């Protein structure tokens, strides 16, 4: 995954926990600075600071690909596998 802060003039490779070569199904950013990405094996990666630092969450018992993610202003999230 890559990140740009200058409308695509330059790009930085994102390093996140468990930085595997997983394919992401969906990545969404929100005005509160949160970014959520979902993909293979029930994993979510997220940032609370517009992509500077990243964390990972796994959904217990979920091993299927997550396809969609949504979040509200209270940071309550929903995912679809």
C-alpha cells in the first residue's frame, strides 16, 4: 500500500504490522483522520492519524476475505465478508 500527501506527486510505501502481501478489498478514509482497510483472512488495518501510523485487528474466528468496511463518526465499524 502507498500513501500520497501531495495529490499524487510523490508516494510513500506504507509499513503496517504484519506487512504481508495481502490484497485489500476496500480502503476508506474519514474526515476524523481514521483510515480502515480490509482484505484477506479477516484482517483489518487502520490508522487514527491519516496514515502516519498503522495498527492491525483480526476478527476472531473469521478466516474469509473481508470485502467492505464502513465507519461512523463514533468510530463504530461494520464489515462484510
